[in-house]
C-alpha cells in the first residue's frame, strides 16, 4: 500500500498480503536456511548422531541420512525449502554427500550475511561465489586420483568410507563386498568407459536373522508364490520362458451369442476350450522351458496341465521385474506362446521357492552372466532394515560413481582443507571486493572438517590449526582427520576415500542454492499476512515441523 495524492491510500497488493523487502527479506531467508543446516550438522561423519523422526501418522524413522531427514522435515519456510531441494538434487545426482551439501549451503549463507553487514552488495558476493565454485572444481580435478575398474580393494574401501557413518557399519566388510560385487556385475563397457545402472540392482527387505546374513543373489528374487500347489517347488538347470501374454482363452472384443441346444454341444464346447489350453501348454513344453514367468494371468486349467508337465509357473509378474528377469537370465520376453523356442529361453542353475517367516519368495539363482542382481537385506527389525536400505543405496551410488568416472579423492576433510588453501591463494589474484567473497567461500568449506572434528568430540580449533599447517607442506594435500585417533594423517594411506563426483556435486549444489537465496530481496506472501513465514527467533529454539528430533523444540518454519 502506498499514499496517493491527497493522502489517499492506493492498494496495489491484495488486502492482507504479507511482504518483507530488502535486507529484512534476505536476513529472514538466510536465518531460515541456516537453521535447517544446523539441524543436520550433528549427523556428519563416522561419529555423527542419528535423528528420530516421528510423522503425523506416528511412524518412526531413525536415520542419519541427510536426504531422508530433509525429506521427512515438514519445512514451511520457502528459503528453507530450497535447502531441502539441494539435498534431493544431491541424492538424485550422486546418491551421497547430502548432509555435506546442506551444511555447506548454510555456512556459505552465514559468511554471506557477514559480508552483507559490511555493505557488500549481494551481486558481488554471488559473482565471487561463482568464481570460487569454478576454481574449486579445478582444484578437485587436480587432487583426484585414478582408479581402475578391476581394483576391487579400492572400490571396497570407497564403499566402506560411505557406510562407516551408517548403522550398517557393524557389518561394513560384508556389505562393502556385496556392494562392489553387485555394481560390477551390472556394469557394462560402452566405448572406453563403464556404465553401471544401479536400478538393475533389486533390493528385497525381509526382517529376521541379522544384518550379516544379508546376501547377494546373482539372479532375481521375486516376492511371488508359485501359481499352483501341484507344481514343483524347485527346478535345477532351469530353462526360463518369459511371456507377456495370457495363458487363457481370450474373450472376443465384440458381443457374441452361442446357442447350445444339447448336452453334447456343451461338452464339445468345453472340450474345445481344453484342447486350446493344452495346445498352449504344449507350445511351452516343446520349447524346452521348465519354468515360466507370465506378466498376465494363467487359466486354472492351464496351470493344471503345466503342473502335470512338471513346469513351474508364476503369474502376474510386474513389467519391471520381467525386464530385470530378462537382463538376469538372458531370456527374451515374447508376446505369444507360439513364439517360444529354445533360443529365447533364459537360463539359471536353480529356481526355488523359499519360505522366510510367513512369506514365500522365489529365488532365481546363479544365472550365467546376470546384468540384473538382487540384494536380500535381513535385519532384526523394520527400522534396522529401512536404514540398511538407505545406507546400501549410498554405498551403491558411490561405487557406481567411481566405476563410471574412475576418479577418487581423499576423505576426512582433506579435499576441503586443500580447497580452502587453494581458494585463499586464488582470492588474492582476483582482488577487489570479490576477493572477500572468495575468502568467505574458502572459510565456509572448512566447516566440513570442523564439523567432523566436533562430532567426534575433538577440539575443532586445534584440529583446524594442525590440518592447515599440514596442508601447507608440499606433500600434505591428502591429509585429513582420523576421527578415531584425533590425529591428522594421510587419508589415502588409511584408505579413507570418496568419489570425486560427490565432492564436485556438493560444491555445485551448495553454490547454486546459496546464490539463488542471495538474489531474493522481496518476499511476498499472497496467502495473507498471518501466513507470512516468520523470522526465526532465538537460534535453534523451537523447531515445529521437526517431529521427534529430540530436544530441538518448535522452530517457526
């Protein structure tokens, strides 16, 4: 609203619209984003703590996975939602480093706030951050180390580094081996590079037993039962038919009337139906198939004949499972029973029905060279299994990244310390006010090793002094924090390593989100003044949308 001529108020926006502008809007946004970053800070690293998230329905999730925490938070503030998007983008792109990306975004905004207080314009800060981000990518490429596809030891260490901060670290060796074997199994060489589609790794969760009894099946596991009790429960040396057609008499698409005037005609009609079904089953057995997976339905009579022929059949298999079965067994999916012949059949050493608790699962084991595999996760409770699945996803993603890129960097805060050193030197070359923004970026990056030290109960200032002095030495670029001893050691020698792609994406995601928030100078809430996102008061006090995140109260998002 503004005052027109003669002090008459002029309404431009709808009555009740809330608005904050300029520095007030920017500070409001920065504060909200910083509080979200604070909420995940304590989960970083091998000594990170877990969060208990309670949904409105009373469901409980216990996790330290940044992406899951951000997803479960019912964040209301629009700027804070941007950090949730950062976590999502990081998770979708590289599968790991979500917590790091959110912490770095919060710290970049915090440093930007200090520069804004010195009357440095947001545009200059954004420009400085962009230059720092580009330089950071260059530095990361220079400190990256190559890894060969067949270097299983290194790939396993990459997986262990990723899952060491998760709840499955009690069985980290077992899980690391499963992760590396499964990703290598589904990898394919295209030109000079390898491509690994981790969607071809199916994960089945069944509670019972322990995490150590999680297993990798070189084939498929279906949450299905055999279609008829008269069929064999186990088939060795399986020849598998994959059928995308009904094994039943098709109904006509138009209305038809059949006049049956005598019992003989009725019998002839039923006999003809039986003959047609027998013919279908004969087509299956003639092809040599002793196992059939059907995407559609199978008639009861056809099931009877298949059972008599000793064929194991499964009906109503989902199209995604059919595709994976094709990749695993080497069989082709056919759309007509008559197209079945030995060349289109898949092969597996054994197909068997296994009872786990009250459920029955169908295992297709030991396929020759499967390009789709299954990991069956076991654990004491559903919470344990859910967290194991999240951790497994991160592990699969990091190994995929290393196989596809062939490059790793040291872990334990080593690349961040090297970035900070490189960016400080670069800031001096750039000069001007942008130099201050690049130096702020260098300081923000150091928040990662600082947080690692804090979460491990170490003195962050002592650690940072020791880390900086080590990185000033010519051979110091791979030195990071060993949280178990509190010493600064060579991370590559300790085999604490991470994919280059994760670090690169962290820098990209955090910079883009920060710059977007810094560009906003007007916050207009068209829902009405009472719906305006409030300015967070008193730091971390009161975190309303955070369910059961112990002791964090009700932050006004």
